[in-house]
C-alpha cells in the first residue's frame, strides 16, 4: 500500500478501524511519513475529523497537518455519500521484498 501511495501521490488514505486496519494504517504512516488519526466518526471535506473518546462522553476534533493523512473510520459511523466523479481503473503490481 505504501508503494501505491507513493506512486500516486495520494494525500488521504481511509481504512476501517478494525485491528487489521489500524495495523496497516500505522505501518503505512510510518513508511510514508504521514500523520495518522484513528477511530474517526466524522470526516469533513477539509479532512478535519471528529473522534468520540472516554466512552462517548467527549468529542475531539483533529486534523493531520502533514501532506498525507491516514485515517481509520469506525464502522457504521459515517453514512456513505455516492456522487459522480472520474472513474478509472489502473493495474498495479507491487514490488515485494522477502521479510
């Protein structure tokens, strides 16, 4: 994923706030020198997020200030909005190294 992000010059990565999603988010943010926010329940168009903390008693607003933001989103917290935009499919073959 980090290779794809670098090649496409992405500025935002959204992942689910599952254990696996958070693990991927952490690794990609380290490799790509990106800011990370976990457990967002709302994302605005300027990439400002809202997080619910302390069992839902407090809401926190946050925004990543780096060029790339990695944000994990809590399941069922954001209603998807479908719109029209450019559609494109691109083949991608990652370069894997043995670890």
